[in-house]
C-alpha cells in the first residue's frame, strides 16, 4: 500500500511512478478490478510494473510493459524478488508448510532450470497435503476403493491404479503410513485426492499380490502453474494417449448413485435355471476353475465398471453413467467401454430371503457355494 501511495504522489508531482514488482508466482492482470473480471494476461513473479492508481478493496491499476489493467495490490512490492531469499524461506522450519511451499514455488518460477528447487517444491507440496489429511476431522467425501496389486509398494500401487482407464493424465502418488495423496495433472488443472488406506502385503511372497483398501476423503481442484507442473511431474512419464479410454473426470457417479451401487454385492456368479431336476446350477468356467462372474468394480475415481463374463470366453465391459433405486432393484444406465452406445438395464435384486438376482434375462447369485456347478472340461483355446 505504501508503494502505491508513493507512486501516486510521485505521479501527482509530474514524475514517473516507482517500479512495483510482482511477488506472487503468477498473478492475474484483469480488465476490471474484480476477481471475476476478464484476465488479460498472467504476470510471472519478478515482472516490473508501475502503479497508476490505488483503488478500494485492495486493487491497483497498473501498467506492466505495454499492458495495463488491475491486480491485487498485496501481490506487488518495491523490491524485486530474490531466488536466494525465497529458497532460504522455503527451508525455514519456523514457517508453516504452506508458507514454505509458496516460497519454493516462487523460487522455482524465478529459476526454472534449478532441479533442486523443483525437488524441494514437490517435497513440500506432498508434505503439506499429507499433513492436511492427517488433521482432517470432517471429510467432505467417503469414496471407498479396493483392489489387488502385483507391486509390493503402496505409492506405486496407488499411482498405477489411479492411471488405469484414464486418458492423457499425469499421476503421482505419495504415502505416509496409512495416509495417501495422489496428484493428477490434466491440461491446466491440478486435482488432488487425499485419504487413508490399508496395504495388506502379508502374503505377497506366496501370492505375488497385495490387497489395498481405503477411502478418498477429500478432492481438491485448482489451476496449475508451469513451475508446479514441472516440479510434480517432470520425472513422471506421460501415459500414451489412448482416446479409447475416458477422459479424467468422465463417468464419475453422483454420491446418491454411487451409494446405490455400493449397497449391493460387487461379485455375482452366473446361474443356469434350466436343468432337468429344477435345481439352479452355477455356470462353470472350467479353465479358470471358478464361476463365470458379473463384477461391479468401484474405482478410486468414483466410477463403476460392469464386467460381464460369458461362456466361450465372452467378456463385456460397461461404465455405469447413472443409477437409481426402484421398488425391487436398481435402474442402471450403462455405456459400453468405448463410449459408443448406451442403454438402460434393470438389476432386479433377490426377493427377501433369496439370493438370485437378474440383470436383464441373465440370472446371478452372490451365494457362490450354495448351488452345484455345471462342470465341463477346459478345452484348448478356452471353454
């Protein structure tokens, strides 16, 4: 504020306003004085401006080079930012993690080729987010997930699963004990999942699988600067673009729809109701030595993938795009895996005291061991 007042006094006396430097890592120069006004350009830290007018509400009219517009005055200062000073602030343990992260971001923006500053920024980013979830008392989400992983490393498991069936998004995950933070970079947007999980690898040597179970408790989305993008994802390989996979954020169900799916079993065995003795039989996959299944897989993003196995090696996959409860079941809108066709399906739930459900005309049961199986041999090329 002192800088702006000084600028006005100098201008009134006929001189040029003194320089005022951009202090934030990236500051919006707007057409009008307001947070919703059009952004004319983004001013990187260290940009030299001249304060033309001080306005109510903390705004200032400035000229930066040939451009003129409005910025929040608190983001301007009389001294040009110093990389050395900002780097020292980033390492100061007396400051909060948020303050240290902001200083590291500014320093990394001023010195984009400094790999050490980028590493420091990424470390502080994840430390702050892990601290945030550790202190979380009132989660804004309760999004459960569960999967098996063939890698005996929690962070790599979470990263790999989060990148599965998502097109063109950069992913990085960090864990601390039972806490996780996953960062997703897509276009100019950064999305962060924070949550808790359990990593069960006690049988990994025998099964080569670890079981992962947890909940996403918060999801935060913001704009991402070039410097932060480089710091978080410079060592992360960008997945090959696969336009057949859905874009990040597509097929995420509403909370009510997700809850409706969550209330029914996620695994069902295919039944044959046509037998001479009238006893239902489980349709048996002789090669895999288990029933053919109907699976409703909820993933970490809040999507539901329906997998339908059939005799002869048939496999169908659908995304659930909507779900609502009906009197005796669940009305589903499903779209084929590649997003080409959609249709309505009724998942008719078992009657009270029973265990047989129907998806369309196909019968299923969650009581896998209750019924005899159809048997059969595993033939070359599949059953």
